[in-house]
């Protein structure tokens, strides 16, 4: 029940109408019985500074950030975690003793299902398909896991070069190399983990796959195929990888775990991960 003492959390973005975060967080909040509500907060491009000042004035406890504000928010924060600085994007902000702090929980979210697998990551080679925003969290996550090598494959050489350079000032050191797409046939047979960070295969283009049949055939049995996409589940990439003997992980757990990590930072207590996962599955029609 919303009362006079109810505190506010939310998600900012433009648009935010499609966001699954309010449903996921409010289910968790109800389960915990805390006096908080989580709202969608549409903030247009160019209005971020005003919005943050307003959030401070009304005592908003924290918020998630989605497109287009994940980078723009950074100069407006008082404290940014090393991981968010390395990724170059903030997805979670909270109000603390020294003002607004920001971090990036996509990295924890990405790693969570991998940590459940018994693997020696120190001799693992991670192959990342795509070099956009999500690929940055994946690269930071693979570095945290301790992967020996991280290969990022993209379509455009100049964008790959910029991607590689952007990590040079980062607070984390990483074993990163970038390649254009035509190098995949050499890389795939030696990959332990292949992560699709491209939108290829996402609803409604459910019949597409980021790898061609001949590339797919090079995926070693026992490799881990991880698709950040959560609709459909499984994607073509995961279906074909499973046929090849790979272990498949879809993007739902990353979505759940980044949310759970944010909520536990705001509340200072463990988040009900099962409730959050169940709510998302229902919202996505996966249940
Ligand atoms: P983004 O910044 O737009 O990056 C997309 C990347 O995919 C770019 O490198 C782009 O290449 C590449 N790409 C796009 N179409 C391609 C194609 N047809 N063939 C090859 N490469 C292609 O997007 P993002 O924010 O990183 O998100 C990427 C995906 O991850 C989306 O499906 C998103 O839903 C998913 N995601 C999931 C979670 C989760 O919690 N599970 C979190 C974040 C993102 P160019 O740079 O050459 O254009």
C-alpha cells in the first residue's frame, strides 16, 4: 500500500514504457514488505540535469538508467564505481552520504550464471560477438572471471579500434583483442565461451542467427554459448549451439541478477531473486 511514508525508486530513460524493471522490482518490494514503490520515470534527452536535481529535492532513494542516459549520467554523479568507470556506463544510482553514487550491475548480472558452472576460467578464451554497449559489460565480466583471453568480434574495423582504445585508461587491466567478423573461423574452435551481444535473433527476427551454419559447426562441444537476448528463449543461436553439444545460457538470468544486485544495493539486504525471475518470466510470456 502506498502511504505518506512510502519512499521512491525508479527507472529513467526515454522511452521507459517498455521497461520490465517496475514489474520486477515492485514484485520484490512487495515480497520484502518494505515501504517503497518503483516507478517508470520518463526523462527526455537533454532534461537529465533538471531531473537529477528534482530527484534530490524529493528524496528519491535510487534509480536505474536505460537508454539514452547511461553515459550522460556519469558527470552528474558524486561517486562512480571502478567497474562502471571501466564499462563507461552506469545503470544503477543511489543516494548516499556524499550524494549520488553510480555503478554498473550488468557486469554482476552477466557473470552470475557463469559462476554456477564449474570451470577453470583462468585458461578460458571468451569470444564476444558485437562491440556495442552490452559487449562492454561482458568484457568487464570476462575480465572479472579471470578469462585468459577475450576476443571481441565486430563488423567495423574503426569501431573495433575505438573499442579497444577505450579500455586503455580503464581502472581494470584486460586481455583484450579485437577482430573483424571474417576471423571467426579461426577463433571459434578455440573458444570456451561464446557470447552473443548483437541483437541478431531477437524477437521478431527469431529465425536469424549471428553465426552462419559453417561458423556454428566450428563451435567446440562443451563450449558455453551465452546469448544476452531473452526473447525468444532459446534463440536460434542457442538452439543450434545445444545441437552442437554446447551449454546454453539465455539473457534472462542477466536481467534478473542485474536487478537483484541493484535492489540489494539500495536496500542493504538480499533481493528475492526467485520472485524477480518468476515475475520477469510471466511478463515475457516464458512461463
Ligand atoms: P548496441 O549498443 O546497439 O550494440 C549492438 C552490437 O551488435 C553492435 O556492435 C552492432 O554492430 C552489432 N550488430 C547489430 N546488428 C548486427 C548484425 N546484423 N550483424 C552483426 N553485428 C550486429 O546494443 P546493446 O545495448 O549492446 O544490446 C545488444 C543486445 O544485448 C540486445 O539484444 C539487448 O537486448 C541485449 N541486452 C541484454 C541484456 C540482459 O540483461 N540480458 C542487457 C543488455 C543488453 P555495429 O556497431 O557495427 O553497429
